[in-house]
C-alpha cells in the first residue's frame, strides 16, 4: 500500500471509530433475503456449481452472508462471489482484490474504472476492471461495492459513505460484488461476456440488499 493510501485509510478509520461509537445505539441492522436464494438462471446464464470459497479468506473477511458460484452460458464461464456485511461497525468489511489477488500469486496487468449501463434498471454503475496474470493465464476481474442507495467502485469511498448512511439512515451495511472470467480470446471478448452477466444479475443483486 502506498504511503498516502495508508494515511488516507487510517484517517477514514479514525473518523469512523468516532462516529460509530457515538451513534451505535441508532444503527439499524437490515434483514434481507439470504444470498443462497439468489436465482440459478439469468437469461442464457445458468448455475454450473456452488464453489466453496477459500476458507482462510472467508475467515479473514467474516461476512454475515456470502455467495460463491460458477455460471455458464455455452462455452462462457463466470465466477460470481458476493460478501454481504450487515454492519461495518464490527471491524469486518470487504477487502479489495488488488490486495488479495497479488498475495495469491496473481500479477497485476491493468486496472480501470468501467461505466456499465444496466438498461433494465435504468442506471449506469461504475465497476472496477482489474486484469491479472499467473503462470501464463489471464483473467478479468470486475467488482464494486454496493449499499441500498448506490454502487461504489473506489476501495475507500464505500467506507466514507458508511458515515453519512449511518447518520441519515442508521445503516452501514455493504455488499462486495465480484465477477471473474478467464481471458482466452482477448480482453474485449472477456469484458463483453462479463458485462452481459453483470447486466443480467444487477437487478437481483440490488433486490437482495434491503431498501433504505
């Protein structure tokens, strides 16, 4: 982590501690549908398998609920991982793939923020596009953070937004959404595959996070 990123994160955490302590009695813990009820079919996409998550990573994250699945559409494969936290006041919150994947041996290739239009929801969301390589294989990782009001690409801003959400709506819950596809015919093809999947699942993702 770069020094200024560390200082920024430290400042955010200190500010959060002060606010969280002062307003702890006002927090509302939302009750939404469990993520294991997430649909197994989206358009041409269908559930291939439930994928056991890495136990060490899960123990470190400690989400209140999660989803880990592979979906297929013809020859295209997608891995979907969701970690949902009902509150951030416990100290448990999403981790960035930019920290986790290099630790697992994946070498960063490129990183960008990608606007994704979702016509069926009438919105455009910002998601991270993170390309990594290991042992000659490349994969494209798309991820974002989501609460009941907005989608957030930035790894720090979802924590910043938790403070006004707590003050105005009594909530700090957040979901981490990650979609992975292997790059076999170029990044453009992998991106199109992932975007089609994201557009299909987004309305259901949003419905699994209780409305404010």
